[in-house]
C-alpha cells in the first residue's frame, strides 16, 4: 500500500517534471456542447475543439490543460485570470472582441433551428409569439433575441433547452449546427429535427479567447492552429467528430 | 428576612444586551443604515455611471415581477400544504400522521435545488406544466414541509389545558382546533412564517436555473451579453436587499401588533 503510494508520487513528479519543460496553457471549456466539447462516459473532457487544441499544442509546443467551467460567467473568469484562455466554441463577435482578444478562427459555424418532428416551422419568422430557447450568452440566443415577435428563453445549458423542447415546453431551439446535429440526429432523433439554418448575413467562426493583451498565449495558440490547418489535421478531426 | 423590611434597593434583572428589544435604538439604526445605503446606491450608481447601471435597472424590472409572482404563489400554496401537514403531524389518526411525517422526512432530506430539477425536468416527461407553475410547485412542495413543522410547533405551544377546557365545554376535536387552538397558535406561528416568506423570496433565485426569467436570470442575461458582471450582480444584490429589508420591517411591525400579551 505504502509502496504503491510512493510509486504514484514519484510517477507524478516525473510526469510533471517533463511537463514543466513546455508551457502549460489552461483552457476553460464548458463541456456541455457535444460534439465540440463534452464529458464522455469515462468523465474525460473530449470533443473536436479539445482534440484540435491538443494537436495545436503538439505542433506549437504547449501543454493544454482543460478546466470544465460553466458557460455563464466563463468570460468573467477569463478577465479575472482564473485561466489563460477559453476553448469552448466561442464565436468571434465584434462585441466580444472589445472585451477579449481572439485567436485565428478554427471552425466556421452556422446557427441551426431545431423544432419538434411534427412542426411546420421553417424559420424564426414562422415562430412569432412562440417560445424559442437558447443557451444564455451564445450567438444562438442573440439570434433569437434579434428575431421579431419571438419570445426568447435562456438556459444555462443547451441540453436543458433540448429537453424542454423534447417535452414541449418550448417550440424551437437555436444553437450551433454541429451541436444541433448531435441532438437532433442522434440523441432525440425520434422527436426532433433540424428545420433550417438561420441566415444571419455574416460568417460566424470559432476562436480561442484570451485576456486582452495576453500576446504570449495568443501567439502560441495561433502558431498551433496554423500548423494544424497546414497539416490537414483539422480535416481528420472533422471526420472523426462531426462526420463530414 | 430583615432586608425586606429595611428597604434595601431592589435589584432589576432584565434581558441584558444579548436580546435586543425591538424598540432598541441600535437595532433601528442598523436597519435604517442598510435601507438608506441600499436606496442611495440604487439611485446614485445609475446617475453617476449610467452606462451599465441604468441599463441594468431598465433590463430587470419584469424579473422583479416574476420573482414576486413565484414567491407569493409559492408561499400561499406552502401555507395550505403546511397547515395540512402540521395538523397531520399531530393527528391521532395513524395513517395521516405517518403520511405527513413521511412527507416532511423526505422533503427535508433533499436539497431544494435538486427538488427543483426533479420536478421540472424529471417529471416534465410525464406531466407537462408551464415553467413558472413547475417552479411554484417545487418551491411549495419544499417549503410546505418547513411550514408544517412551524405549524406543528405553534399548535404544540398552546397549553394542553386549553384543549381540555374546550373539550369539557362540549366542543368536538375539530371545533377545538378551529375556534380554540388555531386562533391562539397563529400568534406564535406568524413570526417564523414571516421569516420563511423572506427565506423563500431569496430562494426563488434558484428558479433561474429552470430558465424562469426572475431577477437573477434577467441579470445573468444582461451580464452574459455586456460582460459587466461586477456591475450587474451589484445591482441584483441591491434589489434583493431592498425587497427583503422592506419585507422584514413589515413583518416585524405585524409581529409587534400581534403580541398583545407580551406588551410592556
């Protein structure tokens, strides 16, 4: 018992010793956003964004550490220095750019409208006077709020919104298309469907968010993202996690 | 013996400083300072820095309404549930007694947050109720058990002699409870009910996880879009504080009016 404990301690020390050689970057991630980032059955944080950052770390020489953080308040934690960066499917928007710096985009995303299987709604315009849910503080939720006549409803996690749509408390959900596909085509494939992709008139892309002026971390992450794109690793990851 | 005759000064024994009297100046001023400070900040901050603060004040009012709706509906339902539970707990009918006791044991052992999730999401599969109704049911279900204990304690605080007197006058058990015990017990029950009311109002902030647009939810929505977390939560805290300060004063006034027998 004692021996094995001592062995574990030594093993840990050796592991950390090796890790100290390269920079560690702590990423906050709201792991409730399958397939981009989520917690799997073995309680590990996995997903497309996670694998992407791990690959970027290998290319640029940093060790990514992921910290599961609730979405609501994730930006406040970045500003107060609880972690170095956010890798959580953060869309780059003008408003967010004022509060934080962004890496180069690593994924292009669209907003999808999910409705019940029997619903005839094709767009947000068809849902006037109806309740539409989204995750608090996401571009999907902002799209709902911008739509005229729709009653927006904000949830802490997208899964809770999907469950409410599933039992019929709300009439539609808006979120990023890979996540929408995950819920509508896998988890709730018998009850929900993707109605359409919402046209917002602008390209929406994910980026890694860092504290304003933190160029050290930003440069490392950018170098990693560029290398991953150049080697085509991102295409493999897309096949693995999103299936396209 | 001799002391009494010779008129040695009488020694007065009071409550001491540990139990302040409501008329106590210190207590009054603490409340006044808190109230004036809260109102002052709520007025000064939006005037000095209108950019986030005034915007926040414009954004949350419908949330205040929802918070009150949930609180008042929950407390009304909880009072009814509590009265039935309290009577069940002292009932000589073994079935009702067991049922009420079981309810109290189960509810007190489960955190309110878990109960909220349970009633909203778990039961949502079988019974479809609107979000606010689900929140009210969950809050009333939880607080009903607490209220039950308050009622039971209040009823038990009435001397058994009252029941005996009432029964010997020819009242039956129901009449004894309705006309004899409950009107007296109400005075003991009211202060803790008032406290539960304020506690419930504060606990309604938990329903914001159910996507009910209460004060906290509105604040979080504002903060998530503007990133003004500090400013938003400052205002949210001040609004809650103002409401509970006013309510606690109302309740202590009511309590004071009801305490005929303890007046000095």
